[in-house]
C-alpha cells in the first residue's frame, strides 16, 4: 500500500503563499491520479485539486486561480502551490490517489496543517 507524507503547512497571513509537498512511496506513482484534499473540524474531507497521470489538472472553484497542483514523477512527489491565501483555506491538507480516496478503508497520511490568520 502506498504511504504518503505531506509537509509544508504552517501559519500564514491572508494574501500569503505556501507550497505543500506530498511524497508517495511505490514505484507506480507515475501512473497514479493524485489529488490534494482538505478537511476542517466537523466537515467532510473535500478534493481541492487533482492531477492525472498525463498531467491534466483540475480545481475546485474555491481555489481556482489561486492554487496550482503539479507533480514530479521522478521524485514520487505532488505539490500544491497556494497563493492569495484566505482564512477559509485554513484546514488540514492531505494528498491521496483519487481512486483510493473513494474507499472507506483507505490509508491517509498525517496531513499538514495550514492556518491563514492575521
């Protein structure tokens, strides 16, 4: 099973930027369709950005134009560049394979906390 390690979160002021990284184990990373998700207390985890194996990307409307997802298959890593951050972006951010994320028993990493506050 793929293991995921997210990093790069922190405290940032509104309008600031952060770059999240997610390193995945496993030699088949290059063919996986990956996503960045976020979760706040009491709410369901939501998909905010996705990148499929051919590099095609998609975004939730709430982050479109501000967040950029990318991947480096040689490093088994997916990134999320977050610009123009808003307080409502505050959440724990996770990455996962898009298919695995649909399974109730899938394994998630520890996530990385993002706090946007003045």
